[in-house]
C-alpha cells in the first residue's frame, strides 16, 4: 500500500506559509527578528500583537505540535501529557529544593514525593499494592515509548549462537516484560527475574498470563532479592553466549534496565558491586537507560559515536527532540533524589564498582552500556 503523506504535507505547507506571514509582519513593523540566543526583551513582548502575526504564530505552534505527534509513536505523545503520583508530587518540588535541609539532600526519604505522600516512594508502593502494580504495568507500556524492538538490540548485543544456552538475569526486572520479549524472540535465551519479593510475585502472575509456554518449559525463574544487600544469583546452568567463543558455563549476563537512575552514586555503586560479585570471568553486565548529553557545545563529552550531534540551529542534544530523558532526570530527583547520567558518569560508576566499560549501543530512546570484569 502506498503511504499517504497528505496530512504531513498539509502541516508543512501551513508552517511554510505561516512563516512567510511572520516575516512579512516583522518587515512591515520594521522590527528586528529575535534570535534563539537572545536574552534581551523584544518590543513586541510589550505590545499588542497584530492579528495577522498572532494567527501565523498560533498556526506554527499548532502545526508543529501536530507534526511532532504525527511522526512519533502514540506512547511518546501520551507520556508527555500526564501521569498520576509523580505529577501530583511535583507541585512540592520547588518547596523541597528551596528548603535548607531537603534542598541539598540526596536522601531518598527527603523528596517532594515523600513530602506529598508522607512516605518515601518504595515504602509508599509497598503500602499501596494497587499503585505498585499499576506502576509495573506502566513500565511495560513505557517500553513501547522507548521502542522496545530497539531496546532488545542492547540486551542482546552479540551474535547469538543458537546451540549455546544463554541466561539473562533481569536485575530489578519488575514484571520482566523486556526479558519475556527477548526470550520469545530467542529460543536459546532463558531468564531469571530478580527483584524484591512483592515485584517477583507480580512477575510470576505476569509470565503465567502472557508467557505461559515459557513458564511451562522452565525458561524463566523468579528469585526475590535485595540488590542493596546481596549479590544476584551465580553459578547458573544456562549461560549467555556473548559471541566470545566462551564455553557454555562461564558467562552470566545481567541486564539492568531503568535501575541505576533510581539511585544515588553511592547506592548504585553497591548495586553494581553486588552484581560484580556474582560474575564469572566472561560475564557481561548490560545497563540500559537514558544517556544525558550536554545542551551546549561546552561540556560536551566523548559520546558523539553513540549519539550524534544535532545540526544547528538545534541544540547539540536535539533539545525538545530528546526531552523525555531530561523530564525523567527531573522526575528521578523529585521521586528519589536520584538522576539520569551522562556516558562519562556511567563509565565512572562502573569503574568505581570494579567493572570495565566495553561498549555502548544505541537502542533508540535508550542506550545499552556493556561492562565486564577487568
Ligand atoms: C524503575 S523499575 C524498573 C523495572 C524494570 N527493570 C523495567 O525496566 O521495567 C525499578 C525496579 O527496581 C526494583 N527494586 C527497587 N528496590 C530494589 C531492591 N532493593 N532490590 C531489588 N529490586 C529493587 C523495583 O521493585 C522495580 O521493579
């Protein structure tokens, strides 16, 4: 079927014609046209906007929003529109940050979420199982926003040898939707879901509902654990083939998706150190998450191979085009006093836990960072 680009073309035509109107109005008014770098007030900020200019600006706003919606996934558009707990507690962010005690604190119990709900996030979820379950299911929807099929490329970064069984440990896996997706696509990959007990119990129900054949064929195991206090499972029977010609029983791959952004550097170090303790020499850890890039030329890091710079006049990090990861940076601060990280910060975190950075993979919205034992 031939694609119809009628709406796309109509929106672009509308923007082009509205831009001509804007230019004509500025010429008529004999005003300088502002630049993206301007910090000074413009005369039009304080004046009645002529109707033709107003209509043109409204058209550009509306058409650009429609254009964005048209070319991105519905999940992407929805994620920018709303939410429940995190949006409600966000109203406390300014108070929390301006307070002398909570402002500079990295304590996960001194957040704007805790101020609103009178409990830190993890405790709130244990006390409100319905919210906790809804959050877990929202993570499965969120995977669509992140382009699940690209995320899978990061979780399975190496050529797979079908004769060798692979065990992926989904650390803090929640429902394990991502590893279920991977196990369905790759018959030689088996999965362990490790998370806190409440999460693991929900994961069992999820796999029985959506992947009963994987449960029946014993391709998944569920083991509760606390990654701040203990190492994940070691000495597995099935191992990850990383394409390094390793023997069948000397590799375990740990996948850690959207975990470290929940924790400060100190706590993330404990989690990774616990993972390292479980690793055999050829094991790999795959950390999946958002990578933060500088919005200005200054402070740019050595990450351009992973994430090419945007052409000017866009900001080097694509600005609004990559805005979700920056929203999620603020959201992590609001919920847990934690943060998204840059590539350099992730490498540093791995090193501090005794892991060596191997490679970064572009997985759509997310990146996957591969670490090994030195
Ligand atoms: C943001 S969710 C990510 C879930 C999943 N990896 C995903 O991408 O959908 C964070 C997960 O960390 C788990 N978690 C939090 N504290 C934990 C702990 N101390 N030990 C093990 N898992 C924990 C939560 O239960 C939750 O499933």
